[in-house]
């Protein structure tokens, strides 16, 4: 291949694992959630082959979390994955405020190789309102499990993010 025909990535095509630079302080110093309704979501971020993604970052947003206070950090958390792709975040339990939506978190996923973040949702398996959620109902039945966090103890749920492949997490375009 001649030098003239060689493809060279431009700056908009080169990605990570640089996105964490300047954000570590926001992860390490997030105030603790001290609520009776706090729960922990933990899991792993995996690539298409099941290999861990050690440098991903997830942002959890709770559109409807208690307590509802001005300037309260309870509804937002940012967490990085460890060398095994694992993460754990403690959040206020989401509540149902709108009849057409079950309690959930929005999750933004940042990782190397992504030119834009991915957007997903997390629902709790024991939430009866899941059946009435318009967004969850719009996902094909065989794919809904990718959005459901499974209970594995008192106030602890497991949810994995799989970036590609047959078991890929459901991602939404906004």
C-alpha cells in the first residue's frame, strides 16, 4: 500500500483511554449516600468476547430519587471500572413518579473506542411497575433482561454492561 493510499486516523477518530484524565477527582470524592433507601448496583463492563474493560466510566442518573433536595448529589454518581472491569455504585433507590415509567436509572457509558457515550437504563427485577414502563415495553421481550438488575442480597443488585455481541446491553439513541 502506498503512503498516499494509507488511512491515517484524524483526531476525531482517535479515542481513549484518555477520557478519565481530569475526572478522577469526581469519582474518588463523591459524597457517600447515607439513606435508608440506598442500594448498591455492581457488575462488570465487558467487551464482545467477554473480556473486561478496565478503563470504562459509568454515570448513573436517577431522574426520580429520594430525597428530592435542591443541590442534592443523591441522584447522580460516577464510577470507574477496576482492572477486572468491575464497578460498584451506591445510589438512592429510584421512585415511581409517573404512571408510565417504572423506577429506573439512566446510565451513560464511556469507554475506549467509543466516539460517543452509550446510553442505557437499569431497572430492578423486583419492581412491579416494570410491566407498565413504556420504554421497557418497547424493547423486544428477548432483550429486556439486559436492562434488569438482579437482586443478589439485601439492597444489592448485579447488572453487567456488555458492549457488543449477542448478549449486548440495550443502548438507546437520544
